[in-house]
């Protein structure tokens, strides 16, 4: 599957392969999120692109995605009830209020019934152990909650839960209710923003395992931890042939044969800090 974009937002031209794991690195405002939004829109049946210059092509015998999921902020869990109820009210009263389609769709996907057999899913169980509990949809309360096992199964509201728990909670819920499955497209827009470096590595490992299980994943990132972890885990899990790294810069998104150019770009801020330290040392 290939997404081609030309003269959309910040992007002058980009051709991005969505084959297994696709990683786009770059500074802010370089078009990474534009690729994510266009991939989501073109992957959804009946949902046109914001721009006619976005083309999603499939190779021979390639099936269209079963589900397209876009996750960009843990705040979607805090505002779950608001978005869900507001969406219903907008439709009922035909109100002229805009809610981002991908967020509305995500909320609806999170409220799907669980599939009991998926509780034995290895990824689900791995996340359960990592976050010491489960993030789940309580149908009777129409609310998403976090049950922390070590606190005598204490139930915690989302607004009192860390963003890291929420980011893993998304995956936990969507695996449990069967939304994330073989053939799905999962779009993650800078997930590392909300994760400690240690959890970035774990998140990257889970992403790679999802890809190995047939999920196509796009990750936008500007974290050296996340990018290198995705690279190393893709080697460990033998999915290098389905992993592609891109650098977004100056309006173009180009595939990289190695991640060295990406790291060269991302370490520039550290070099600036070293210059400041050296300047202070020389002044002293």
C-alpha cells in the first residue's frame, strides 16, 4: 500500500509505503501529521481526502484495511463521555458543530463490546502486567475507567490517571474488543510525547509485535528513543523487510536507507546545549 501526496499543507511531495511498520521522523511542522490524517481519511471507505492530491494505492491482491485507527492524544480518554454525547446531540439536533472525525470514530471504537477470548491475547496480558491493571469501558456508567490491581483493584477515573497509562490503555481496549486485528491500520501521532523513555521502548516493542501479527502501523516521532527502539525491535522480530523509515524535511518526506540521517537531525538540540555549556566553561 502506498500513499502519495503533493502540495498538501506543509508537504510539497511525499510517497510513503504502508507495508508493515512505517516510521516518519522530523521536527514539528514538517508534515508528519498531514500524512497521518490523509492516510486515515483515504483508508476509510466513503471518507474523501481533504485534498484531491492525496492518492492511496493498493498492490495486486492487497485487501483494504478492516479498521483504521488514529491515536494522537491521551486526552481523548478524559473527554470520552463528552465527545460521545456531543456527537449524538449534533446528529439529533443537526447542529453546526465540528468534531474531528478520527476522534469521534476512536470514541465509538472504544465503546465496542469486548471479545472474551481476547483476554488471553499475549499483548493484552503484557500491557495488563505493565500498567498493573486494565483500562476498560464501563457500559452501565458509559465511562472509561482504570482498575489498578495493586491497590485492591481500585477504580480510578481517567482524569486522575497518567498519560502513560492512557496510551497503553488505548491499545489494551482496542485489542480486547477486536478493533486492532490482522489487516487493521493503526496510526500513532507522536506517542512518545506522553511516555517515559523506559515506556517508550516497551511501546515500541508492542508496536513491532502488532506489525508481526499483520497490523499495518504508521508512527510519527521525533524521539531518538522511540525511533531506535522501533529499529532494534524490528530486527529482533525479523520484520525488517516490512519496516520503512522516512525523514520529513523542507516539504519533502523521503525514505532513509538507515536511521543515521534521522539521528543527525534529532541530535541538533543536544549540540546546542553542549555549545552553551562550553561557552559557560570558557567564560569562567
